[in-house]
């Protein structure tokens, strides 16, 4: 694992594979770069260079006082790519990462070869704000109670039932994780402040795939449909029996979609 020093703090990242074709994965707000391990291996095996990182405010990177801005996050990514001497990328982002990915593609349209957006939104709806406000309150309590308080809002009930033991281990890792929870509060506030660009999506020029869980109650099918309608050259796929965290809930289906889409754009 490596780090670069940015004007905003230390940013932790990893690079795997060697290629002039680079994929950058962007995390959901609660995730970390290791959330993508299955997908990283698959793309490295296909001959891509893969970059993963934690945004400032996330688990492994610095957590200065916020809120931050999406312009800052875009700058973080740009600085990282410059450091790695990468000029063009395929971006894969989930939730918070998909929203930063959209902002990056609007800011640097010539740098983005393709955009894969998983369970994202381009606007804060009343239902999203209500849920994020609830999560914010949960961060002031014990970490395991935070996890189980937000879990029904992001995971499909079937996934929770089948993976309860593994999820309980994740919950226990958050016991006493006050710094992580503080970072979460900052990122939630950033999200609620910064995600308001539905009318700017026509600035995105690259081929785009919009993917959403059929039963995502946080960022719904309608939120993804609005993104799809706003981005020319986009296609949309709905994954059945899936909640908000498609990267964990439906890895096989998601891998097939991502690999098929990105391979079409291979230089």
C-alpha cells in the first residue's frame, strides 16, 4: 500500500497490474479500497492496470475536519493520476464513488474512457436526506449499533439473512471505531451538500453504464433512470433481487456487466 501527500491530507492507494489501460475504482462512502479485491483480480488477469484508493475522510486516508467538496475529491483523483503518470482511465464507482466519478467526468471529459456507475444518484431526494440524517445520528453511538442500524437500508433482506455471521463480524470491527465514524459524519455532510448536478449530466461525454439494484431503497431505480436519461451514450441495467450494495450482493452478475462493458472500449 502506498500514499501520496495532497493539499487535503495523505491519500492511501494501491496499484496492481501493468498496462496502458487503467481502471480506477471509487468507493462507496462506508467502504475502503479492499472492497474491490475480487474485481481487481479479474481486471488484472484481463491485462489492465487497476488503481484503488480511499478518499480523504475514508478508512485508510487522512480525515481532516470537513465538510469537503466534490471539487476537492476530483482534485485528489487528478493528483493521484498525475503521480502515477496516467492520462486516461476507465472509472468504476459505487454510490458515493459513482457520484464523484460523474463529477470527475464532467470536469475532465477527455481523461475518461468510460464510466460505470453503480447505485448512484445525481440529486438529493427527500428520502435520501432522511436516511442519511438517520445514519449521521447513529454515528454518535456504538459502532456495532451504527452498522446494524444502517444495514437494512442498504442490504437486501435475503443478503442479510444469508450472510448474518459475516455481517456481525463487520459490525464488531466498528466497536470503538470513533475516528472512522467521525469521518463518516464528514462524508455524509459532504454528500448532502455536493450532490446536486442532475442538470449538468449532459457534460459527460464518455460511454456510460448505469447499474442499480432492483430493490435499492436508498438510491432507487428512479434515481438511476434519471442519470441514464441525463447522460448521452449511456445504457442502464437493473439487477434483480439486489439492494444498494451490488458490489457485495451480486458480484458475479456485476463482474459480467463491468467486464463486458469495459472490454468494448478497450483501446
